[in-house]
C-alpha cells in the first residue's frame, strides 16, 4: 500500500506499507524518524505520541493508512531547523531527561498542552501528561520542565 501524507511539514509518499502497519512503525522503520519510541504497542505509555492533524495521538494505535492525506508532526518536527523548540530546551535545562525513552512522547504531550493552555496549572499539567509513563524521573523534573517551557513562552510573547 502507498501512503501519501505530510510529515513534519514535508509532503511524503511511503510505499510498501502493510495494511495493518501502525503509524509508529511507518515513521520509525520506513521513514527513518526514530524519535517516537516503541514501548507498549497498546497506547498505554505515551512514548510514541505524535501530532496527527494538530491532535496528540499514540502513533502505535493509528493505522498507517489512516494518515492518508493528513499531517503528522513528530518530536523531530518540533524543532525549527537547527533550533530546538522551547519545550525541548526546557526538558534539557530542567534535567527532565533520564534514560530518554519516554522523553519524545512527553515533549509532544507537553507541547500540545502549552499550545492549548499557555499557563497551565499543576493539575492541568498532571492531567495532560497522565497518558505518558516514565520509569526513571519520578515526574518532578518533568513538571518543572513544563512549567519552565510555559514561562519561557509567556516571556517571549
């Protein structure tokens, strides 16, 4: 099967996609975008979170064929050229990156939250990140990173 879509702002055509293949597999294996991680394959951990038409989704739960004609934005696509997105920078500055496996999904989920709520409360941050599991950090530094990203965005506006 052939899938034509926009990925990180560029039109893409991917050939040889298996009918039951997930968007995650298409991104990682066929397109060489390893940022989204493959962990649970059940939509429970959030490590594969990407934007699909401006909505954060677990890419392991989306069939690749469902993205035909649509727009996908991965953690790699958050950066603007060589410049990291403020959320990406905040995760680094706050030390919210441990093993790094959950980080791409958390960054996308945090980015989506800040797009919707530029000044999120701690409760809103916790709710927005509830679908993303981390086994290393204990979440304190992740919350710090989201707060920092929101503060930096507000200061830039």
